[in-house]
C-alpha cells in the first residue's frame, strides 16, 4: 500500500514540477510589471514603499540597522501635510551591503498599543548596543514630540522592544534640561563601555547665533538611567538633530544649523570636535548641505554618520520620493545614504545623490534569503515586525535584488502562499529582463515551500520576482548549482537531494579537500582527532551540536561569514541558525548549539592556525581563551561539542572542506554498521520504522502520511519513519495555531506579540507559542 501511494505521490510531484514553466508563462498573459519610481541604476532612497525619516543608525555584527520615524506608507496618497502628530511607530531596516535593505517592519513604540504607553509620539530614534552581564543588549531612544526622551530595550536588534522604566528617561525635570525642544537623541557607547546621550534643540528669541540648547548626559551602566548632571554643548547656530562619533581619540559632535541666515548656511550639517565626550567642543565646519541643494526639495535635515567596512557614510532624509509620488512636498521624508569623505578627524563635504553607494558584497543566491530584503520594488507591502517578515504582492507587483550570485542554478524554492493561487516569474537583469523560470503558488492560506525549474541562470545579476496575482513570499533560495536542493524551511531530505540511502555502499567518489584559506562561503568542518564532522542534530533553535560520520546533509553544512571586526559566524544549512555558545557564558564545559542567527558575541568565533591546514575555533565570549572542543577527546558518532580552555590538541583542531569541492555527490548510509545506534536526529528507541523495512527520518520532517504505525516523512526516494520524539503532545495542549502557522513544538523565546498571542520561530518559520509548554 505504501509503495503504491508513494509512487503516486512522486509521480504527481514530478508532473507538477515539470509543468511549472509552461503553466507559469500563461499566467502572465495581460500582466505587465508595475512602474518603479526608483531606477535600477539608483540605490537611493534606501526603500521606497515606506516613508522613513530621521534615520538613526547602528552597526552590529556586520550589518547596518536603520531606525526611522515612520512617516507613513508610500502607497497611501496623502492629501494633507505631514504634521508628525500621528507618529507612534518606528521603522526598522538592515543591510550587509548598503544596497539591498531588509524591511523588519514597524515597531509599535508608543501609545495604547505601544511599548511605552506613557508617551504619545516616537520621533527621531537613535540606537546602540552594549554587552551587559555577558549578553548583548539593544537600546532604542526616541523623542516624545519635543517634551521628553524615552528608551526601549530588547535582546535583538529587531526586537521585541519593551519599556524598562515606564516613564521618560529625559524630561523637563531632568537637571539642566529645560530647553526649547527636548528631542532628537543621539547615543554613543565609548570603548570603556560608558554610554552618552546627546539631545535638545530650538532657538530662543534673540539667541540665533548661540542658542545653547544642546545637552549631553552620561548614562548609567544599565543605559536606562542618567549619571550626574547633563552638560551644555554650545553649538553655534544650532537648530536640532544631534549626532556623535568617535574617530581615533577625537569625539565628533554634529548637528543641523538653524534657518536664521547664519554664516554656515541654513539647515546644513555642521560639526565640532573634542577630546572628551562631555565637551568642551570646538566648531570645525560643515559636512553636508541641505537636501534641497541636491534634490530641489528643501526641508529639515536629519542625519547619522557611521563607519562601516573601512568607509564613512552619512545617512539623511529627503523629500525626493514624496515629490515624485504626490507631485509636491508635503513633509513625507525617506532615508538616503551616501559616502562621507573623512581625513583624520576632519569631515569633508558629502554630496546627496540618487545613485547612492556601491554595493559592498554580492548576495549568495544559494543561501536562504528573505523576500523582504531587496533594492527595488513596485506595488508591494511588507507584513510583520521582527527578524522575519513577509512581502505581499499584487498583480504585476515585483521586487528586485541587486547583484545575486546565481552560479548555475537549476531551480528555485520559494516559501510562499496565495489564497487564490498565483505565479511568480523569475527574471534576470530587470523586471522586464530575461525570464529564468516560473513558480506556481497553489491556492491556500498557509506558507509552503514551492519549487520551480530555472534555465539560463549564470554569473552575478540582478534577480527579480514578479507576481501574476495576489501572493505572499517569505524567503527564496536557489538550488542545483552544486548538487544542492534549496532549503527554505522544513524539507523531507534536509536540503540535500544527492544524499540518498543506498545500504552500506558508497557509489560515488569523495572529492572533498581541505583548505588553508577560509573565506566567506559554505564548508564541512571536520575534527582532526576523530575525522568526524561538526553537525546539528535538529532544525530548531537550541538544537545540540555534535560530531558524526560524513553524510553531506544540510545539518553538516556551515556558512562562514566574516564581520567587520574579523570574527566569523557559522550559519547552519538547516535554516537561519548560527553556531552559538549557550547563554554566552565564558565557562569550561558550556554546550555548543545552534540558535536563531542574530550575530551576537555568543555567535562569533575566530580562527587560529593549527597544523596541516587545520584551525582552532576560539570563542569571542571567552576573548579567545576557549575553543570548540570535542568533549573528553571522544571519537564516536554523537560525541558532544562544548567550549573548553584552548589547548590546540586534536579534539580542538578542525579542517574546513569546501561544500562545492564535490561533497554533494557523496552518498552514505545514515545507519551503517559503525553507527547502528544513532542517526542525525533519532535513535533506535524512537526509530520504530526500521522493523517495518523503512529508514528513520533524519530530522523532524513534514508529515506526508499517517497510519496505525505512526507518522511518515520522505527521505531520498522512499518513506521514512518520523521519530516519536518529534510528535507534539496535542492531548496536553490547547494550542491550535493561528494565521496559518502551527504551534511551537519547543520554542518559548518571544519575538513578536499580537492579538493571537506570543510568536516565536521554529524551522525558520513563525510559530505560535504553546503556553502549556512555556509556563
């Protein structure tokens, strides 16, 4: 019965897959891609579907995070001027290349539905992070109109954010803070861990040349309190918009000049320097004109200066997009970024452009990529808030990703849904460019993995996703360029189509070779003491990491990414999870696992050269004093990996083998005579299907069939028994999921909250937290 059913299942699947291209083309009869206001030759504004003003910028773990005043949705045709009184949310976007920007949604910051319920508005945010008690903590400061400054905190750059003090951090009652405008914060954490907050603005009558309305406060160690009395910064001709940087040993305070015809120009960015973060600051000059000088859209000026990957950039807002959409200026502003010339501590004059900055790195198409990260768009909107969001497309709507390494991809997998069914056209070059293929999204309300064939994909090109009708995409991944199948969530074979169970016979030649030059890319990591490979045993956050014989599965693939400080992160092939030192502890014996890829210090490692092309992988949380260690020098499959004092012995040395060196053609039996007691994710105690003549599933894969024996998945070309340990105890749980998403099986970490409850992430997808588990 199962053999007949499986054959039918495979036949139907293959038929659907082969017909994707021909069926998909017909879906676009009469469908034309929408018009984009931002040309594909331009990189400014950063995003064009939201108005995002007053950019506050933070660099963290090789990414740039922009927090912006939410001026509104660009799809809404506003008839009235922007008064800013309605603003109580903060937009968040991030990028590793400064051209493709991931939209993380809008934080509900203030008001009845926001984190800070005491406040009405959330203007001009500023963000910083700091390690406190061994964990990276994130702080988001905002202005409540012009009457005070609040602070929100989170455990990740994208939230969820909460109000730690339940009131304003800076108010009229704060000593020496009774200035005209109590707003526009800028925050800075010095090398000794001390934080400083800069704020204020306004021009008292008759004091245009020296308003004396800027203050700097030293923050407490918790970043949510004030230490001592704030000091004055006597910035000449100041209006608003504080900024702070440290270049070498020089502190650079920057601000927007006022509109009173002073010698430094109206509403330009000026700067001062000091050898002390509290001042006294000395005026030096200006570094950026009013945006009106570049875009013929004169208006207020708000900026942040950052250093990123050895260059300086200035983020600012302009009304160029507002003018293109509405035909004139109505006060709806959008973030731009351009390079800023810097020589020592002297700032040159940056120029505002539509061309923008050069892309700093290409996009790896074979990795998991989120649909909400793109450079250009037409007609889309973004749903959700947090690390993972989804893009909603209508008929003819599209997104474009800049400079994607296509390799020689033969397929693409989307995590997508469409209530009535729709098709996605994949093009190279532009939204009207070369058609590479189509993906049909079946009718239904839930996100699912859907694959389509590609033809002609090669090299590095802009990649575009065009919709024939209403649909939602969360992620995409190219497959087939090196024998790998894309893995955008739960897949029955762990993301490796070439790794099949063939008894105890290895039918292919293993061409894996080690490298002495570890650069960004995908690797297998082999321990020299055991000749076993680093792998995760699950596909959810907090899954354990161990060593095992080579299988070539997604669980044994690790993507190396070097950050701006020279550390690396190791992303696992099962999804958006990094190698992680449990709880960020600097102790011997602390477990190594995978956790949601946020890139904090617990997920950062350094490589020290060993012998024969091997490396010691030291942990940042220990400042290099401890390394990845196979516990007690054990060599059997399933031996645990932990953190231990660096010794350089074989149980701590590792060889990096490139995934594209031929490993995808290696077939292994997951339960050969040397490893009959364990597999990637289950043991004989839970592998009930062997007695029936079927292999165990290597992970908690999707359920394709259920009978009196148990739940069945698919691995290779045959059924596999899903371990009993994967089952959710539904009898003990009242959780039923919501919005097309399931209940969490294990996760209790809250990443978002709405009317349906608290949300977490498992298998690289949203899940509703089960309160019967997370009490």
